[in-house]
């Protein structure tokens, strides 16, 4: 018998318990910076060194972090389900936990690309410096989808949502579009598990199971519910 397709949309909340801060902290800052100063094309044009410094530090933070129990539960569920993760996160914690089908909507901090040609992408674990060039001679920048930039991977994510037999939302406030709009592509009859310390507004969706807990605790509860449904 073929496995049911379990589609998971994750946000910053799943990595918060690994020590990676969400950018929507209570003060509206991300690691002490205004989003407009470090995560927009205008910021890059205005002060590329500041942007590089910011993401060089984010890269170090990610390399120092370790997958938590929530990441590991999603990887373990591949034994029982056809798991596809669509993440808004730029870290690699899903992959390091063992998940094999991960789509990054907003890029990856452990990659860099030409500032002109989006297809020239390279792995990076050290710092990106001003003067570091891609093979087209252009400055290398973080392989991140900044605010005010299009989200090309959204087109790959939509059919994944359409194909879900079961849907899980973990650690996202559903405040960032177009990612938040992906939930609208889940069929109404599909069970939708929502895990968050503070459940976002999901009242317009049918078949919602709310698990109002941090990601690590909520993922364990999810695992129990899903495995009991198989017996």
C-alpha cells in the first residue's frame, strides 16, 4: 500500500527552539536590525557590506545550531508517510535532522549567488566578502529571497499543497505572503494540524486540529495522533 502524502509547511517557530531567533520579535527587530536595513534589495544597493555582515552572522548562527526534536520527528515520519516539507526557513536543520524532501521558499543561508544571475548558485559556509565574484563577474550575495523580491519557489510549492493527503503547519504566523497563501491550496477535506505556541487565525479552514504548544512538544503529539490513525 502506498504511503499517504504528508505535507508540512514550517516557519521560524520550528527553529526557535534550536536557538535561531525569529525575525518578528516583540520589538519588531531581527537580531537588533530593522528588516528594511538588511533584508531588501534597497538595503543591498545602499549598504551591501552591512547586509553581508548580517547574513554572515546568520550563517554562523545556523552552523552552530542543531536540529531539535520537532525537526527529528518530521524526519522520523518518513518511515510511515510520504513527507514533503515546504519551509520558510533559510536554515538547513530539516536536512540535518534527516528529512529528504525539503523545499526552501525563501532561499538558503548556506548558499550564495550572483547578484545578477539567480541560476548561478554556490554552497558557502564561510563569510561572503565584498569583491567575491560569481563566474559572470558579478558580486556574490546571499541566496535569500528578500522582502520585495518575487518568490520563485512558490510555483513548485503549490502543486505539493494540492497533492496533500494530510497537512501540518508548524511555527508560522501566516503573516508573510505569498507563503501564507499556500494553505488555501489544501483541499477542504484534508485534515490540517496546526502547531504553534500561539495558533494563528485559521478559522476559515475546515478540518483543523489545533495543537497549541511549542514545536517540539507539538510535534510529539502530532506523531502520536498520526501513528494512531494508521492502526
